[in-house]
């Protein structure tokens, strides 16, 4: 149970950081990362 809470907390921190910095989605960057993996 602690692992689930820790993982959820990590995801929420990432989302908060993205939203607070007002980052926009860049399709080309996303596609480039997908091709690497």
C-alpha cells in the first residue's frame, strides 16, 4: 500500500510541476521520445 501512495504522490508532483510552469504539449518532441524507446 505504501508503494501505491508513493507512486501516486510522485505522479501528482510531476503533474503539478508541469501545470505550474505552464508547459505546452509539443507533438514533435513527444514523437521523438517515442521513437527512442
